[in-house]
């Protein structure tokens, strides 16, 4: 769980996470391909009334310490056990890391002695014990390899739907942990010792997965399987309007796979908790599979390791509520990167506005407890911050937990406000003028309509600091469409990072280009996400958090957009016509939309500073439609 760089990159720089999908779409070309994309249905599964044994997770919030330790050992030179010190500090969950022998998946060191002893001591102090397990810590044969939709098959990464792999590496051990009497099982889904850079880059199209899809939906007398080269499977799905449907099918299969595992453990303990790290829906479908309304799945977020609660936590909480996902999100704080004061303050916010918090690397709070004593024993960022003692943290944490208990009994208006970045100001606003004449979408913006259009600057980063090229963009509108154009300078010595990808390619956001966010209601519940590359490729999705839809939205929503581009040695120009439809309704004069425009190459820039991820509708700016 220590891949901080992955967490930061994935959550801050991957504005279109690859698994978003809802609905089917593409039925005309799908029919030509002989595929009948019947709807893949997800029933709403919101968190409801928890089982009586678990209601403390709502009334107290989750307060977890991630450790690889012996709870029954003494804390420092005291006669108190580590479990007792945890309980006195207000923690209610011990997340204990275990894993099987990399050379023998059938053997887990300490399972028959270390685990029972920890459980016994935890019970004395009313601590829940959830065992943390690595998903991708080693790869023993046999197993199917992951093949991304666009790229080569991997040499080590497992297919996320390889039932034999999941059972061998994770499933059977979750059952054994439940049999041993533990209260939960947390799957660390980072791809340790893998050749995948931290996360799955799209649904798997390996022989096994692609064959399963065709077996389910092919209605052609001729089986297309052998006629599609493995490296072209993603392209074939995309060209036939099936890519989104395929992702939905994959997510449902993953949900069913993990739901079967959950059911086996719930047969032993109906209140057995499942959780996973490091980011929401890293493996799409896993939250719904591992959670139920009464026993939700716990997401151990790592995105706030060094910052505390940010827009990422708010986004994930909003997603789970609106998409009716049976998940609870708890914010992770890395001890070595947070002072005692920061830990206490951020734990308070996480507990009040989220579902709780967890501390990583918890061993630093239970071992070598004197000031600075852990520096030699726990190098590499696994100790405490500065020259602190364990008690410096635990005393403030205990005080915070008492404060949480008190505030949770009071109205929310009495709580400390959700923290804002100290430099966060109001979001920008502007007016969109009516078009003065016709516009040709050709990447040449010399028409009179563009000369009279509203112009905006785009040269500040997401933290409102001037940075990167001085881009400008323009907007105007008529009764049929919104028109967008932008000048994007190419810094001296830079080369464009762009390739031709085609419509709705899920990697479009990696190109040089711009991203548009359009929220016609201003509610943040439903908005358009449009990516325009410097070569004119278009990716458009609608983020509306339907049940079963992962956070990035529905790529099957397509509008009849036009894009034109042009390029010189010093800049590229993007021009687009975005027609109004039932979702992006034609506005009346005076109507206000929430909008943002972002560029992430060569520098991350936003018109409205988001102070975090691009998908942050509360930080979109506002535009008002004018008749002038």
C-alpha cells in the first residue's frame, strides 16, 4: 500500500478513468458485426441500515490502524498491550497485514499462531480485526495474463477475471480468515511485482474474456473470434460501438465473481466485512461484489495520504451515494507524512464528513515509541514525522476521537467546516455571447463570429498559480449549438505528445489537447466530459452516476459533434461545434451553466482552479448565456 506516486498520478492526472460505462449504445454497427448488445442490468445497491453488529461504523465511524504487528506485545516499557493502547486512543479496527509465502501459496506464516493470538487480545479491548491481503504480490502458474484493449498482453499481470487466480491468491484465504474468527478481509489490489503500472488500463480482452463476451452476445452464424487479431480487439469493439458495452459486461462479471466469494464468507459470519485499497473501483465491479446494503464494502482510500481530505474524497462519497453503490470510503493518512497535529485535524474531518479514517504505517505508532527512536529501525518513510514520539500522535488522536464522539451527536452546522485550500478563491465567471454569423469548423478561427466571441484565459494551474503556456479559448452560441475554439501555444523545444486514436478512444485524455466539462444544471450530479485532441479526435461521455456506472461516466452518450484543428510550429488550434440535445439543452438568455476547461500537457492547467482532480464540479466556473 505504499505506492504513493501511483495514487497521486491516478487520481490527479487521469481525468477519464478507463472503466466508466452505462447503457449499451452503438446498436447499428453492433448489428452489422453480428452482436446483440442486450442491456447489462445493475440493480441499485445503496448502503442502508447496517446489521446490528456493524452500526458502530455509522455512529462512531471507522478508526483503523494498519499494522503488521503483535497486538499482545507490550507497548514500549509499559505493562499495557498494544491492543489496549489502540483502544485507549479511540481506534476501533486493527487492520493486520498478512500474506502467503511467495514460493508456496498454500502456506501463510503465522496463520496458526500469530493470528489467533492477535484475535484473542483484540477481543479483550473490543477491537475489530480485519486481515489485509495482497492481491498481486506474486504470480505462480497457472493463470491467464491481462491483455489491455489497446496494447500487448502482459507477461506477469493476471487477468482480473481469472477465477483460478483469484481463488488461489485471495478467495480461499478470505474464507480461512473468516473461519479463524476475524471480522473482515481487506484486499490490497495494487499490482505488486507486476508489469502493469499500478492499475488495470481498461477491461481485459484476453482470450478467456473476449471469448466469454462473444459466447454471450454473438448472434452471427459466423463466429468473429478468429477473424480479429488479439491486438485489434479493443479497436474492433470501439469501431462497432461495443467498447462501452464490453466494459459493462466485464464489470458485471467481476461483481458476480466477488459476490460469490462474499457469500461464502457470509455463510460463516453474516457480518464479515470486505474492503480494498487503493482507489475507488480500481477493479470495476469489486465494490458491488464485496458489499451489500447491510454489510458495505470499505474503500481504503490512499489518495489523501499526504494531504488529508480533498476533493477526491468528496467525489468518491458523492459517486457512491448517487450511483447507489454499497461502499463506505475511509481516508488514509500516512504517518510519516503527517505531523501529529495534521493527523489529528485530518482524522477529524475524515470522520465527520466521510465514513472514517485509517492510519498507515501503523507500526510507527506502536514500536520504538520514544522521540526519533524509529528512524533507524523504520527507514524509507515508514517512521513518524520529524523527531516525534508515538505518544505525541496517540494523545492527539485520542483527543480527536473524543471530539468526534461529541460532534456526531450535534447538528452538522456545529461542525468545523470542510477544509479549503488556504489560497482557494471564488470560481471564475463569464458571459457567452450569441454568434454573430456562421462558423466553419475547420481549425481556422478567422470568422467575424469568433472575433466577437467571449474570450477567456487558460494559463493557471489547478492551484491557481500561473504556470505553463498562455492558452486562450473562446465561446459563443446560437439556438442549435455551443461553439468552442482555443489557441494552445507549444512551448519552445516541446513536441506535441499526440497520436491519432479515433472517436471515444479511452486514451484520448493522454494526448495534447483540451478537456471540457459542461454542467447545464449546475448541480454536479450530471455533466458532460469532452476531450478534444490536438489532432481532432473526440471523446465524449456523460457523468451521471447511474447504478453500475463507475465514476468516469457513460461513453455511450455521443452527440453529433464536429471538431477541426490546425497547427503551426508554435501553437495548435482546436475548434468545435457542440450541438444541444436532451441533456445539453439549448439555453435561454440568462441561463447559467457550470463549466471548466483544462489542459494537462505540457503543464496541468485549468480555467477554474480545481485544487485537485479535474472531475470536481463544485469548482467548475460559471458562464451566462447572453443575447448580445
